[in-house]
């Protein structure tokens, strides 16, 4: 199955099971959340014409190339009085325009005379350096669509419209589990044939960045009854996410327990690293089984599970930013699967880590993104390919 086919299937499954519950949160708690209802402006922004510069406000028709008397000083946050005919007003950035004024000249193009009158040294025009009322938004205008992920800029925009709270989609609850007696948590001694569980920390932190609530199940021992008991407690989650896959081997107790009360399918993907992926349901709860090698986990979660989780929250555009860069390496042997190499951009070219093994997470720590090599593609330095920044996938 191609990457595109797998993603299309996952997004269709996500569309069929959206998170429908909403909640009100204050702006301080809305970072990374998904807007459930479109944001509509309740006021004009700015609510009145204001000065874009520190300078002097005047009525252009009153200026006959002669200095003008300053009749008032207008600071931001203060209401002005109407402009006296034949005068100008000292005004500061963001301050409301006085009635009767139709022009602002920046202070750099003025000269204050000894008698405190102001001479204007450059030609003037009506409307210059004035931010008109409603320049950014008008009351009733649709500002942010439902399904928008809220970052610092979106929260700032909501604050500028006076919003103290926003309606967001409830967080996705994800049960995260690992399987296998070979896994040990960091800090404990390793026994024969054992390795530390890196995927748990990788995915728990990543899920939290995506606005999910993580139910950290930990490591499941290779014991069928204990596995059944553990799964029986996962009654209120939106997704069961495992690493190590859910294969059909005789020691795969997670796969056995899941199939007892659900259905699972093994997808063989045309992707490297990360060929095996499992998707199905357990008691109606979606299940995703990722491959166990760390680089495979990273690639399949970033390219497939991440967009699935975002779509369930209502995000429509789940495609990460990518752009074309010239290759800074040779790729002489074409492969039958789409390859995502861990790489970075140096001197305008994509370079790849020396060891692209699926078990090497250090390659991703060194990298800035994923370098995409298409099926059947060979490369010489200078050939163009796609680069997906890790910042896009992790954020």
C-alpha cells in the first residue's frame, strides 16, 4: 500500500469518528487546541481611525505650506477633542484621530520652531499614516474557521477581538502502550537481551504536543491474561496506540487479546522505514499498531498517525509543509518503497545522516527533517527532492 493510499484510508476513518464534544477554555489554556466553532468578530478592528506614526495630525485643507500651531496632544488610550481649524495635534502611535483631521505626518518630516509651531517639510496627502476603522476586521466577519489549530498568533488575534474564552474540541484520549519482555524503562538495570523503551517517551511527548490526553499504560508483559485485564480498563479512550506492531506471531499476546473482541488488519506499506502498520478496532475503539524500531515509529507516526489524530479533532489541512531542495548526496540504487531519510539542509542542499538504519534514533536527533526519495528514484547531487521539516511534524 502506498503512503497516499494509507493516509487516505486513515483520514476516511478519522472523518467517520470525529470528536464531537466541545469545551470552553480560557485563552491561556487554548495553546495547541482545535477551534470547534468559527471565530466571528464582534467589533471593528481597529474600532476607530488611529495614527500609524508618532507625529502630527492635521486637516490637509488647512495647510497652506505655513507652520501650524499645536492645539492638543493625543496619547494612545486617551480620547481627543475635535481638531481646531487651522491647527495640528501632536499625536502618538495608536492614538485615536481627532474629528476633523485627515492626515498624519511622521515627526521625522517636521520641524518644531521656536514659537512651538510646526513646519511640515514634505508633501502631504489625505489619509497618509492613518489606520482606518475596520482595517483588519469588521464586526460580523468570519476571522478563524472551525478546525483551526490555535497557536500564539491565533490566540493573539482572538485577544485583539476581546475574546477571553474559546470553544475548542475536547482533547483526544490516547492509550499508549508498549509490549514485550525485552523492554525496560530508563533508570532500571538491563537484563540479558533487554533494551530501554525509547518509543514510550518519544510518543508521549509528541502526543502531548498534538493536544492529546495520554493514558500511559506502560509496558505490557508477555502474558495473555494480564494483557486482557489491561485492555479491559481502556473503556473511555479514543485510540489505542501500541508500538512493536500487532502481528500474528504466537508470542504476540496483544494481537491475540485485541482480536478476541475486535478486528485488526495488517497493512504492508510501501514505506521505509516502517513497512508494517496495524489498524483495527477493539470494542469499538480504534487501534493503531506502529512498528517497533525507533526511526520506523517516528516516520509512521509523523506521516500517518499524526494527521489521523488531527483530523479526528476537525483539522482539515493536515498535510505538513514541505519544499523542494537539491540533493547533496548520491542515491545510486532505486528502491521499491518510498524512503524517508533523516537529513538536514547544509549550504542549500539536503544532506543525510550516515546511518539510516530503522533502529537508529540518533539520526533523527541530528536531522532537521525527512528527505523523501520516491519509489524507483535514483539521485545525483543537484537533483531536486522534497524536504519535510521535523518542526512541522512535531508541532
